[in-house]
């Protein structure tokens, strides 16, 4: 890679970094090329060079976020352990995002789904599908090894976990209280843990 190519890659990454932060805190409809260009101290023309339009920028943004999340799931898998260990690590992915006072990018975009360009809509759906399929596999592992219990199908349980975590992040926003995500994570893990009696969720402990 030449120095000029490296510079292009660097600028492209910085554009995505800034846009991701803005979208995670304000939403896709609330950022403009002018805002991003101003923060990066580049011209709007330079920004358009890398991403011709907002739709192209948004698609690249979601694709990168989804791939990064998939890489995190692969790391969890590579660590081995029981299904509960993997599920705990999964909830911490969301808690880490919340600790930065941000929303899950795709959770934020889901709220704006009807106004998104079709390619972005497809990427958002792909993100949730990938997460649901991973959770299904882990839940089935837990049911097989006897460490996890849940009613109904693994598919339904997976969607419930995603909905609970995304919802917890959303509800926490107006309160500015990231402890809500830890409380939700604790409740999810407690309800799935086959070694616990029907005593209800434990209190949140926060990051260790």
C-alpha cells in the first residue's frame, strides 16, 4: 500500500469513527456532512470523495459495525466455556457500549428503520439476524449441557435477549443511568441459569 493509499484509508476510517459516534448519540437523521467535515477539518468535497452520499456512508458504517460485532462474537467462541459464560460475555458487549453513553448503532438505526435507504435497512436486518443465530446456537449448547433453561424455542429466547438488552439501553438514555443495562443483564442471566431456583433476578454487580 502506498502512502497515498494509506492516507485515504486513514481518512475513511476517521470519517466512519466520527459518524458512528454521532449516530450512536443523536441518530442517523441528525448528522450532516458539514458537521463531520468540520470536526475532521476537511472539506465536504473531500468527504464526498470517500462517500459520495449519505446513503453510501451509512451503509459502510453499519457494515463495519456489524463486522466488528461479529468479530467480538468469534472471540467469545474462541474462549470456550459454558453457554452461561458466553452469554455473560455477550451482555457485556452491550454494557460496554452503554458505559460510553452510546446506543447500539443498529438499535439506534432500528428506530429510524422506515426512513433509512434500502441498503442500510438490509444491513440492520443482517446485524440482528447474525446476533440471533449466534444466540440460538449458544442457547442450544446450554440446553444440551444442562447449564441453561428456557421455555419455547431457542429462536424465541434469542430474540427476547436481544430485545431486552436493546430496550434497556433505550430506557437508560433519558436517565443517563448505565446501571440499568447491568440490571437487565443480571436478570437475563439469572433467568437462564439452570442452577438457580425460581427466586427472581439477582442484583446487578456491574463490570468486574
